[in-house]
C-alpha cells in the first residue's frame, strides 16, 4: 500500500461545483498565527484556502500552501494572481513540509497552520468515497494513487481490520463489524460506500435521531489508516518544530480525540508541562522548552459558529510560540498504543 500518493506529483484538476467550505475557528487561528509583514507562513492543509486567504489579507506576507489533494489545490489558482503571487501552492504532504519549503527556497518559517482531517469538500463529493451519507465508490484516498478503501476492506486480513477499527475508530464492536464484512466479501467484493454502511448498520442498528451515524467510527478509522493521517501529524509536528524561527507560531485544529491527544502531548512536553512529579515541587531537569503554549491552551468554537457550521462542533485549536531552544528528540510514543503498522511503513517494508 502507498501513503496516499504523497510521493507522486499529480496533475491538478478543477473540482466539481460543491457547497462552499467554511474554515473552522478562523479568527482564533489568525489570532494565534498573528501574521506580520514580510513573514513566511505555511498552510499545511490548504483545502479551499480559507486560512491562507485570511493570513494574506492580514499582512503583506508569503504563504506556502500545501495539500496532497490535487483537486483542492485547484482553488489556489485564482488566488495566486489576486495576491500578487504571495501565495505559493505546492502539492504534497505537510509531513514533508521541511523538504517542500526548502525546495521552494525557504529554510525557516514564521508560522505553520494545520487543519486536520477530511474537508467538507471531500465529504460533499460522492465519487471520493469519504461519506456514508452519499453513495459512491469505496475510495477514501486524499491523493490519487495507492490502495483504496475498497482494497483494504476486501483484501486485508481480518485481524488488521479489527486493529484499525479498534484503534483509529475507537469502535467497541470492531470484531463484530469485521465478521460481518468478511462474511459479505465471501460472496463478492464490497465496492460502494452504501454497501459498507449497510453492513455496519446490520451490526450496530439503523441511525436514530440526531446522534452519530453507526458507520461514523468505521469510516473514520479506515480513512485515517489509508491516508496515514496520524503518522502524517507526527511528522508534521516534528517538521514544524525544526522549521519555525524563534517567535514563529504553530496553530493546529483537530477534530477528534486521537489527533488532539497527540498535539496536546507534543506541546505539553515541549512547553515544560510534563515531568513535574507534583505541582508543589520543581520540574525535573531536562531540555529547555522549545515552545511556549498560548495562554488559552485549547479553544473550541462558540455556539454561534456551531449554529452555522456543524463541522465546528468537534473542533479544538491548540497553539504555541517557538522559543530559541533546540528541537526536542522525536517522539514516536505520541502515536496511539497498539496502532497498526501504517500504510507508509508497509510500503517501505516495515519500521526500522
């Protein structure tokens, strides 16, 4: 399996007409980044460009706009000229931001923004196969290369599927769902999002009221695994620490507990919030803090924003400012316990 097409350049194609994408916690993200003139900022998840546009409007600066999805980068085309080429679109994965920034001629940054997870544009396009609410091919790739969700659901060993659903979806009935999947695939390949949702509902029951759809956790888990989203986050956080200049700012918007837990632990260690045996005792001796967390350690959307943008309901923003201290050693233990070997590691022949 591949890592979602991160290592292959693909032609940019214009997306079909869809509902406009509303960036979550926009004013809070811009306040956290605090753009300044002549600064260089990196939007690691460009999407429809909401954060990039706001940064470019806030200061006479440059924005490197990264996205692994070639369709998403099409939104950057009309923005390049309108901002006098201060927007620099780059296809790739934000976990590779260090190499991508240096290829673009920059060896330091004044800010990094990450808006994690799948975008509403990708959910709205049935052909991308991300949503159980719109029947389409069982795809779920953020890029355009490598194994799809159809390949994973039909060809993976049951034990791997159970691990994916248990860890990345935190699905308590993972084994029962996988048994139903393997029973169905014995009679033919599962090729549609609607088919998979039907199988899940046969185990968990039909949707009820305004609660989460029974397929939510399974679809989330498959998408996270296929696109190596948590591995990408791990690489991106470490790369941002190396790239940010002293005083540079990091802003990360997460949408579920696994992501938020990783960002929280990453910043807690680097800002000195861990390693203290008691609040009444001094911190244990260790490396100098490489980040200072912003005063509001995490922020959530208010009721007004949630009323007009339901996606904001689960969003959480964490931000920090880079200090002069050296970077910390990389933290593999930020990944969830018992996480299955990622598609990127599988492609490379295993972890070293």
